[in-house]
C-alpha cells in the first residue's frame, strides 16, 4: 500500500492525477480514490493529497469512476512508481483517450457603461469628500489602535513585574515560615533538655 507521497514525486503525482481526471473527472475522483483505498492500493494520506492537487488542475467532468482493466493496470503502475519502483514509461501509455470532458470556463464580460450610470460632478465631489473623510477616520483609528497596543504591552510588562515580585514575596514568606518553625522547634528542644537536666539534678 502506498501510504504517503514525497516532494520528489510531484511530477509523477500530477501525471497520474491527469491520467485519472481525464477518465473519471473531478466529480468522480473521490469515488475512484475510495475504491483504491478499499482494495489496499493507497492509504488515506495519499487520497487526501490527490484531492488537494486536483483543485489545481483543469476541471473535468466524467460519467463514472469506473476504469477499464487496462486503465486500472496503468493506474497501478503509477502508484508503484510513486512508491519508488522503476517503471518503463512506455508502459504508462494507453491507446484510448479519456472519456471525461473538460469543463468550459465561463467568461463573463461586464459592460461598465450599462452598469455604472453617469455621476453628476456635485455627487462626485460629495463621494470624494466622503471617501477622504473615511480614510482620515481609518488612519485615526489605526493610530489609536497603535497607542492602545503600546499601552497593552506596557501593562503586560508591569503585570509581569508584579508577578515576579509576588513570587519573590511568596518565597520570602515561605523562608520566614520555615525559619520560625525551626526556631520554635529549637526552643522546645532547649526547654526539654533544660527540664531533663533539672529533673536529673533532683534525683
């Protein structure tokens, strides 16, 4: 099974993709790739990569995802070539042409004269003034945003400093607490020793 595609096989990937697109079309490509996954020829990453590459190719539309036995054989050779096997290029040629048809590109011509009416000079001046005012407003907003960003960065720095101070204070508090506990334990120990000596003297 071909599990992944490498950058060194880009041209072979495109050759194989064009071969199957000319026969099944973009609309049936997912079905063919699903079939190849089901029979164990390719893995999911390969199928996903081929679907991505298909968006960069000339659009075709086919009637079915099914290929002839000869076309499946050639397709299999492409897969083996992508996997690193040396394949005779003449074996990748198929005498019959693909049945899928190229999808014609729709060319839309806009007749601006019919769409955009003539603008009166006074209205044009008003539009220009409005556009200029909006541009000024946008620049002012951008400046304000820049200032706000600077303020936010300053606040972040101050917060960082406060957090460090809190951490330092917390460490000092812990040290003092440990010191006081040690001092208390030491005092108790001294008292115990003193009491023990006192009792020993009485005996």
